[in-house]
């Protein structure tokens, strides 16, 4: 990583956040202490965006926040395995729905109105 220009790397293992209450004072303390240029958040979707917003509201310096939770989920096997056929035809949502119906059906149902905006 040093060859790429990263000299100081810090990591933080986050607790389980609930969507209704994404707060972490310990994380904010560490961020304010280290003042990183880039923060990478690797937690499940919907929570990572809320955590990023929470962080930005509580720090007083500029930094970039990258939310890459799903990428690591695919590599670790905790996310639905999507093969190249379904990926090529943008059908990953269908595989996720079948793989974890209870979690993804409400998300898809809530986002149907967005489809109408594009038509």
C-alpha cells in the first residue's frame, strides 16, 4: 500500500448498527483524532449510507467516504452469488430477491415508484 501512497492505515471493527439508530461515538472520536483523507465503510447496504451521513455531520474537516459494503459481501459469500450471465443482463436484483426474499422484497417494493419516474 505504501507504493500507492498510503502511509497511515487505520481500521475499526464496527458494532452491529440498527437502521433506526446508526450512532457510534467511538468511531467519531477515532476519526477526529486521526483526520483521515479517505474513509472506507464496509458494512451492509442502507446502513452504510446512514453511517456516512452521520460521520459527515459530526466531523469538521473534509474527507472522502467510500461505501463498498456489497463488494466485500460478494467476495466473502455473505451476499447472493451472482454469476456473469445474470450480471450481463442486469438481473442481480432477481438473484438477491430469490437468495434473501425477506430482506430484499421490502426494498424492491419501496423503490417501485422510482421506476415510474424513468418512464
